[in-house]
């Protein structure tokens, strides 16, 4: 039997990073710069791809969706993180904490699905180039992205709503910089066994299955590349998927390190910072720096905008 509502926690305290001492302002400014560059960089990717007809292909269409996911993740985590760093801690309402977790879960789930879809796109482009245009049509790509959203939204929302029925009686302190699943469940006075079972079930379609698709796709890609006789041909073919492979490695590498290996809380915070803050920053940089088409489209768009401003 639960006590009265007066004993129910309504506010969650996030401790964030402790003992920053003299580095607090510097760390705040660094996070602020990273946040601004992340949002602007991903918005720029979306703008360049949307404005350039030469980039209207499945790979870049999926890239814009990934950029949107990165913006969602960054805006969900970093603003509160900035407040925590500046004031050495922060408090949010229980509803706000659960809402942040839902948005975080939605963006992470969407990113896993999109990375799998992008690996399938690279598989079709490299392993079946003659059938690529007939398979990866615009209609098919839109349906795939819509399916990702249609599957992700109800699943993550249902999981988050279930969390709303947990009872929180105290303590109300989370030693982290955002409301992640494990810290929230640790605060609950309810039996969280079924929530953990539900979490493990959801990991299969939204974590393991996308990761399996990526592994299988790249296994076939590597086999196909190794069959190319010339070194130049192998390098040119590999370059078309190198950016995606780097992004996948960074993203899943940090996730696997956090969830599969025991770590101290400080190490978890560092790697959580990597995949929630650094990865959304690196994604547009990795894709733009190693992609001549995006560079060319950006220069062309910049010249058009400059010409338009001069004409005024």
C-alpha cells in the first residue's frame, strides 16, 4: 500500500558533474559552443540537401533524418546540462524528468533505426548497383522513414507512460546530468522488475535488430569490396560508406561500453557525454568533411545566397 500523495516525490535533483571547481565556466562555454555548432551544423546539412537537386538521393535523404534526430537529442540533453554546470546542479519536476527521458529515448531509438536503414542503403549501392535506383526509390525511402517513426513513437511513448505509474517516495537525487532509465528506476519505490523486462524486450527490435542489420550489411559490403581487382577501385568504393561506418562505430561503441561493461559513475558520465553531446556534433562534420558533393553543394548555395543579397 502506497502512502499519501504528500510523501510522493514531485521534483528530481540532477547533480551533474561534481568538483569542476575552476573549470566550471570553461566547461560551460565549451558545452555552449558545442551545442550551437551541433544545431547549426545539422540544420545546415538539412538546408544544403533540401536546396540542392544533386543531393536528392536516398543517402542524403536519410542523412537529413539523422540530422533531425541529432538536433532532437542535443536540444533534449544539452540545455539542462548547461544549467547544471553553471549552477552546480539543477532540479526538474518529475513530469519534466520523465518527459526528458521520453525525448531522449525517442531520439536514440530513431537514430538506431536510421543508422540501420543507411547501412542497408549502402549495401544496395555497393553490392547491387544495377538495381539500386529501382529498389531505393523515393517512395520506398519515405515509407521506410515513416515506418521508423510509426514504430518508434508508440513503443517509446508506451514505455514512458508505464514509467509514469511508478511510485517515487524518495530520495529524489540523480547523480547524472540527465534523466536516464537506470537512475530513474533506482529512485522508484515500486517494483521495477516488469519495467526492466519491458526494457530488455524493447532492446531487441530497437537495438539488437538494427545493429544486426548493420553488421550483416557491412559484412556483404566488405566481401564485395575485396572482390574489386584494383586498389583504386576498392578505395573509391569504400569511401562511399566510410563516413557512415565511422558514425556507427562512434555511436555504438560508446553505447556498448556503457551498457555492457561495468563502470564507475564518473566513467558513465564521460561516455554518456560522448554519445549525447559529442556524437551529434561529429556527425555533420564527418559527413561534410569527407563528402565532395556536400562541399560543392554548400559552396554553390553560399554563392547563390551571396548573389541574392547583392541584388537587394
